[in-house]
C-alpha cells in the first residue's frame, strides 16, 4: 500500500505565508448573532439527544447505545466551538468566549484554561523540531529513532501504533490526563482550572447517577465521550501528520510558513464538515486562528488558491497512520519501512 502524495501548498500569485496573513485579517471579526446561532444549533440537539437516549433506556439498551453516536457527533462540534473560544474568535468579548469555553469544557472533560494555554503553545511551535512536546503528537526524526536504541525504538513504535493512538489514547487523554494541568503543573491558575472542571464534572455525574442510576453513565456518557474523543484525536492527527507536512530546526523555522505548509486541508463530506465545524480547513486556521470557524469556507470561496494545497480526502488520510518519522534529508514524513530503506 503506497502512501498518497499530498500536494504542497502552491505559492499562489507569488504570495508568501506572510502575505496571506494580511489578506486573511479581513475575515477575523465574529458575528455575534451567527456565533449564538451556531452555539444554539449544537447545544439544543446535544441536550435533546441526551434526553432521548435517557428515555430509550426503558425501551432498549441497544437503542440507547446507538443514540450515543449522534450525541458524540454534537459533542465533537461542541469541542470545536470551545476551540474557537480559546482562540478568541467566537465572540468579540473575551470574557464571554472564556466562560462559554469553560462551560463546554465540563461537557468535553477538558479544563478550558489549561487547554487554551497548551493549544496556544502548539500554534506557536508546531513544526519546530527544537520545541516539540507540548500540545502535539510526538514525532521523532529518522536520525533520532536510529540513535534511540532497541528499547527506545520499541517504546516509540508502541506509542505510534494505531491501537495506542486511537484505541487507548483518547480514553487516557480525556478521562485521565485532562484531570491534571499536564505540562503546566507549576502554576496555580491551571490547577484551579483543572480542579474546578473536575469538581463540576463529578457533581454532574453524581446527579446523573442519582436520578438515573448507572446505565446512563455506561450507555450514554462513556461511549459518547470515547467516540467523540477518538474522532477528535484522528482529526488532530491528520491535520499535521501527512507526508508533505513541514518540520524545521529552530534556526530555520518560520511561524507562518509552518502554519500554511505544515497543516492539511482535510476535505470532508458536507455533514462531517458541519459536525467538525470546518476544522479540516486547518491550514487557513493555523495561519490566522482568529477567523471564526463559520467564515473559513468563505475564505476558500474567495481564494481558490488556498483550497488546492495540502488537500486530503478521507480515503487518502487513512494511509497517514503508517507515517511515523520525519526524514530531515527528504523533508517528508515516512513510515518505519521507508526509513529502513533509506
């Protein structure tokens, strides 16, 4: 099975990444009515589906379990709205954005202030080989892998295996790791964010248990959260883990180039694009993160050049799960077998 070629971002009309930043600035202002509408059409179905699933417990546990799938879809969309709140792109008022994000963070099991900080670090360091390790999927270079010894190679292969990343990883990340301010342990404000979110989650789960018993937790909460977490982690993976992505040493790294050329354009069917709140238009988002998600399609309509680079379909994206190492000579992501053949 060969790895699909993902076309690199074209240098349209001689525009550099910095040029695009100036052009994209005109799309940054959110529309409060539109943002409120997008929030409402996500929260209301989410709560309605939860109520329907709860009612279905008296009819069929299999029906309840089936309803966890659409609940997960709207939970994923809620996380993407939380993501926009973290970038300050959902409402003009930062306090409103932050509190909407904090409330959603209880539903997504993600302490908002902790996540906002680590995600900001991800945006400011992505593609920089000298600043890996915060808010990203660990990626070794071919040279680092070869120098890591048999145990190091075994542990890295175990970490990068799809069963680890997309099987155990989502549950570990959202149920366990998110319970502490991982990476920000020395700052009180992030402990407050994590513990405040944890306390609210515990109270909410206790209320569900009190009124509905164990089954709503086992058949609605747990599966919906795991499905949404797995889908979210896959989306995050394919946004940066593809053959034509870009990594550079700190001395050669440039923020805007890394954003434009190191992020994919994940082309999804309309319903999946809506449920993921256009997060697949990731190269534009990384280049100008203050653009509200509902304005990203307009960017592509106005600038067709941006719609052509780093395009990836669902079918093409599946092969990216085989790419694990950055080849500094060829400037591409390669598989373990390709690294052995170098």
